C-alpha cells in the first residue's frame, strides 16, 4: 500500500456576476508535492450556468476553463506558466482573483492516490447528485 501523503485542493468556480458572489462549482485542482502530482478536471454544467446567468458567454468560459488542466500538466503547451515548477503553477492557479473564474480557499488532507481523490472530489463537489427515486 502506498504511503499516505499530504495534499492540497481547491474547487474551481464560475462566478458570472462577481458582485453577487453566486457561483457554480466547475472543477477541482489537486496538488501533492510528496506524490509529485498536480492535476485538475473541469466539467461545466451549462444548464445550471444558463439558469444563473443566461447572458453569459458560456463558450468563452469553457475555453478558459480548459486552460486549467493544461497548466497543471505543465510543458510548453501551457505557455510560460507551464514551464514553472508544479508548486508555483498550483499557487498561481489558486491565487485569489475577482474574475468570472475563481477558486475556493485551499483545503488540505492526506491521501495515497491523488487520481482517485480527484475523481472523488469531482463526484462530491462538482457534479450534481443523481436523483434516486
């Protein structure tokens, strides 16, 4: 069994009207220095977003969200940010900003499989629960 290691994560939020502070969770960023892991997934529920902000340019938001996993993966495809060390890319991604795409405060915990953690956080923090009836 792999050793358990400290991780940090933040929820990616779409905040259509910053002044109203209403948002929809649209992704997760997970970082573990000891496991050498920085990963993100994004998944925008466009129906929920349209209900909250019918005039928002959803295509532009989706395009911007797609940059987050690229930056996490690193390398030249992510531009100059992709060349920074993983810890610096994580800190840049989770730094406070007042734009349509923001992140939650950073939370921490312990895990042994950051990929499974990313799946779990997406299921519990981003996706709507399935109605069972």
